[in-house]
């Protein structure tokens, strides 16, 4: 998932020192491995005016970095279009994130200011030793953040084509593979719509009529006038269980 981080979260410099050092280690491994498959646990990036943490995506790194998200399904059925649409949005966000990091557009100053961090916080001995082994000797949080930014700038830009895979959770067999093109205009429209809601600039939208089966999983359905006026029991597709699908990691 992609989590928007509020500045009051994770304000501890020691915690961020560990996180950024781990991120830097993964980027170094990608850069040194030169186009092999890598599982990336998380990436920190800036999306408009929010910092986000991306959790658990399988990235296939080749000449231009093909980004792949693999979803596990408990049942051997494919999800309906709303779920696939959400995953397309996720993957486009990841490409946006990857390309911004590769282009050196991650601002260390904005990062420190956003979370009120001390850039001169001393790293633990374990992190210092690990950074030396990687060939990037760091002593402070500022050092490891700068190494992270500089190493990310050596990565190739992500491909325009993105890949979504669905696998069976029982035996990891491939259920479906779907490749689609990056759509920057559509992505910007979706991002700004979400930001308006997160910032309290608009009310939440009602679920479209054809997707009212989602109301069965909504904790606010009992107070929603639209949910009360719609009959969702007969419109829930058999393969629409969103909580049965998880990202592979």
C-alpha cells in the first residue's frame, strides 16, 4: 500500500536513521546487481506535498526498470474492475515515485523540515559499520540521506509500460498478467482528487451505483444515506472480495 505520512508521525531521528539506511542499502543492491529481479520492501518518496511510504512491491529491474506489482488471491478468481483500477493507480504512483528519485528530485531540506528532524543526529554504531561496508561511510542522518538521494539518481527511469500480476496464494501459480501504459494526466487527476479529501477540501464521494457492493465492507454504511437507499445484497459480484487480495512480499 501507499501510505501518506503526517508530519506528526515518526518524528524520531533515530527511527528515520534506521529507515533511510535500510532504504539506501536496497538502492545500492539494485544499482550493483545491474538488472536482476529484486524485492523492494519500501520506498520513501514525496507525492505533491505529502511524503508517502510505499510498502511491499515486487520490482523487476531491467534495462529501464519494469515495475511489477504481484497480488496474491486466496481464491482462483480475478478481481473486478474497481480493484484493478486501484492497482493501476498504485503502480502509476510507484513509477512517479521511482522517476522522481532517479531524477534527484527528493529534497533533503524539505524532508528534514516536514518531520522536524535533526540532520546532525549521530547514527548508531551498527548503521555506521553497515554504511562503511557498502562503501558509503556515514556518521549522521544527513550523511545517509544524501547518500540515499545520490544513489537513487544513478537508477534508470522506469518503463512507460507497467505490469500487474495475479497469483494463487495456494501454489503461486499465475492467474493473470496485465500490462498497461502510464497515463500521467489520469494520475494527476486521481492524486489531486485524493489530496482534496485528505486536506479536508471536499467531502467524500458516494460510491458509484454499479459498485455499491463495496458498502458491505464499509464501516460507515450504517449512517450513509446512499447505502440505506441502495440494495447491495444482489449486486455483489462473486469475485469482488477486496480483502481476499494482498500484495506479494
